């Protein structure tokens, strides 16, 4: 797979089989990603192709980076647990999160 060196050069588009080999998955999985519109693709009639630059950006969007250090993790954990309310017993705790609030009795 070749990526463009400068702005004037067009990238060579990938077909489903080549992309599946690059990602290390079955062609059926790539077809499912296309059907669910979870991967950027180009469609000319019945032909489906992929821009290698867009695929690289798509992969980078799903990249997860490790946590910084052990001291940062422990500081984040201690700051995340708070009591629900002052009138409630201290055995009730919740996790401060943007996604969910979990409480234990």
C-alpha cells in the first residue's frame, strides 16, 4: 500500500480484499463495516474502494493511549469517588462519570 508523498499525487485506492489483508480481518468483516457505514469508502456503481489516507485516519480515530503514570491513576481514582449526599450514610458512594452514575448500598 502506498501513501501519497505530496499534495499533487493521488493515492492508489484499495479494494475490499487488499484492505482486509491490511487490517488482518476477513473480507466479510470489511463488507459488514461498509454495510453499517462504519468505515469511509468510495462507491462507483457496484465497485467499492477505500482511500488509504482516510483508512489511516479512521484507524487513528479508534486508537487508545495508555494512562499517564501510576500516581495519576491513583489520583484520578481517589477524586472519582464521592458521597451521594451529606444526609445519607457514608456507605453510599457514587462514581463521578460523564456516562453513568453508579451507587452502591
